């Protein structure tokens, strides 16, 4: 029998913050976190998938590494939180990245970057299943296109144009890609559809 790779101990998991408690600690971007959480709805299909996954895994736990100052975090951490809050059998705790580098350093983007948010999914006994980092592949590809489009604008117009285009894509597709990519990873780890 293979030995499971523990993400954190159950005791340490319990020291993480519940989403509402984490929101209360925020010093910046609190309104954006709240808005993105409130606006996102988990589809019935996604809810059913994550319930099956939780059942097969003896429960799902999420270690969410994040920081309030990060734009990718105020966009994507609320999606992970809403997903966890909406599905029976899923439990999430928030761990500020900078205070938990020992965990963060196990899930570096491209083996070198402490990118956030990072959602590490485990079974009910804290055994590693999958992780998702920072933003979706679609968001990364779209951001390259946005950069190319705004490069031709006068310097003082670039940042607002970038933000406007990014916000629109976030509302219409990027946030749904967070769930789709997470489903894909968990389906592979648990051999379910």
C-alpha cells in the first residue's frame, strides 16, 4: 500500500481560517473579494461532480494559500471559497501564503514561483489529490492578447483598458475556468467523471 503524501496535518488544517474569518482580516481588496464571492454561482452540474468526488475521497479538504493584496487572489480565491461552501463534503481553510511558506514552497508554479492563489485539494485524511495555481490557462492566454492590444494605446490609457478587458473576461469566462480546471484535475486523481 502506497503511503499518502500529506499536505498538512489535520491539526494544522484546523488552524487555518474559515473564509468569513479570513475576509474579516483583510486590509485591502475586501470589497472585491466579497463581490466576486457573492456574484459567483456554482452550477448544479459542478455541485454534483464535487459531491461525487467528496464521496469517493471520504471528504474533500482545500488548503487555500492566498493574500488579500493580490489581484489573482481577489478574483479567484472567492471562486474556490464559494465552491467549497456550496458543496456538501468539502471543507476549506485559508492560509496566508507569506506566513506558510513551508506549504507554499511545495506547490511552486513552474518549480520556482510562489504564485497565488494556490488551492491544494486533499482527501478526507489530508492526502494530496490535486492543486490549482494562480489563474486558468485560458486567462493566461487571454492576458497575452490583452497586453498586445493595449500596447498600442497611450501609456496613461493602458492600465484602465487592461483592467476593463480583464474584468469583462473574468465575469464571462475566467472564473468558470477555475472550476473546470479543478474538476479536470480531481477527475484524474480520483478516476471519476
